[in-house]
C-alpha cells in the first residue's frame, strides 16, 4: 500500500526546520524524498534558500522510526497518504505555493462535483443558520461538494445541511487522525464518510488541535475551492484568515452582510468594505454567480420585504422606501432631497444599507435596490 517514498516523505517533513515550501524545494531539486534523505548535506546546502540549520535533522534515524510507526497507523486506520510532489493533491490545492507536502485522507473525492468552501464563526446566529438552511435547500439537486472545518457553529451547520440534503462534504481537520476535535462531532464525521464525504488533514498522528493549527488548516479550506463563502464572522475571526488566503490564491470570496451592530456580521461587512469579498444580496444571485447546476425549485429572495422592516432603523427604512419607487439608480442629491436629510448625513445611512446587502452602489454616487 505504501512505498519508500511515503516513508521518507514523512521522515523529511518531521524535520523541525522543513516546512511545506522547503520540502517541495528540496524534492524538486534532488528528485525524491528518499534521495534527499541520503544526499550529502554540503550539496543540499547549495540549494538556493536552504541553509545548514534547515537540513540539520535530515538523516536522523529517530525520524525514520517515527515514519514507520506513522505508516503502520495509517494502514490500520485505512488512511490514504497524498504526496504533493507525486501529483496526489487535488488540482486546485496543488496550485497554491504553500500547499501541504503531505495530505492524509479518509474517504474518496467525487471529482465530477464542484467544490465550494463555506466558513464562519463558532457562534453562529439564527440569521446565519437560516441562510445556510435556505442555501442548501436550493442546491440539493446540484453536483456540489461542500468544504468546511468541522468546528462548532457555521462549520457544523455546513456539514449537517450537506448530510441532510445528500451533498458530499469535506471536513478539513486541524489535528492528526488519532483524535477528533471537537469530540461532539465524532458521530457526524462518521456520517460524512458513510455518505461519500472526505476527512482531510495535513497533520500526522502526533499533532494535537493546537491553536496555531486552525489558521494553518484554513489555507487548505481556501485552496481546495475556486470560491469561499463567509457566512458570519467577527472582526479578526478565523474565517477572515480563510478569506485572506482565498484572496492570496486569487480565488473568489463572497460574504453574507449583516447589520453593523451585529458582532458576528462585522467581519463580513469589513471584508465587503475592503473589496476582499463580494456581497451576497440574494441566494438566487449567489447560485447564478457560482454557476451551480440549476436547482429544481424556484429560489426566493434572501431578504424578503416582510423581514426587511424588522431589520432596518427608521432612517434606513425611509431611504429604502424612496429607492423602492425606482427601477434605475438614484443620485445621492435626489435621495437627500426626498428624505429631508443633508447629503453628508444620508451617505452613511446608504453605506449601512449597502453593507447589509439591501442596496447596490453605482458610479457617481448613485444607488438602487439590490
């Protein structure tokens, strides 16, 4: 099942100074992990960007012993070992310069499905849950595979909704396969495998769910898909890092806007304001922009008018009602004249409405209902 290349790859990656980029640099220059292991260190040091400190651990017999135990563990647990330099990674992930040198896998990918990464806060609100319920209800007949991180909150909702609607889902872990974090999602992880999903991890069986692993894990979630959707997140939330990775990889990012007073919408609003994410104004528009296979049922608006009144302040509602009268964009000065607010006071209200996804902005300070 496993070869010498798997053995030496695990041993090489175990070396303290050899991360994914240096690993790939070494095997690309020398030819294979096995050859790197036996290569003269003075010649390895001649490789551009590789210093003596980096190659110090190469050849350590303890790491070979570790790798032998890891292979035994993977064989017993039916874990597949994907090596980047052998072309084993999914194509989109392989395009990322910092893609994992080794990716451990349980389950099998459906390569005919379109991958979609969906992330968000551990403190998901009713608003975020409702969005996910409605979104997955509309894409249930589509050839899609969802990707998330198995954490509590939005990640759990993504996997659960996928299972409910028979959509394959991929959970990317922040630890080795010797454990499952959080433990309350253990049964769900088993269902993911039962329903043609996949569990992935770049971490070997000695690595625990340490805090820094979650940020590192997020780059894989972003790298596996052409598109990342951020449902809810606070300022500086982990999902913001996923969006930043997706931007770095030149992938598309969408964010669900919310009220500026809602803590777990503020990160999404910030991503939109900084042009790091596109606004989700309706589920229908999102599905069309993602080019997902057309679902059978008709897609409704994300923000029905009956819900909007409850969400808007008095001033926001006044401006929204004015814009509703028009089928084309309305200039800021015309809006200010009709609502009775000076232009400099109407503009921040319009920005709030835009961040919440209720209106769209056009050049020349013109606005229209989304």
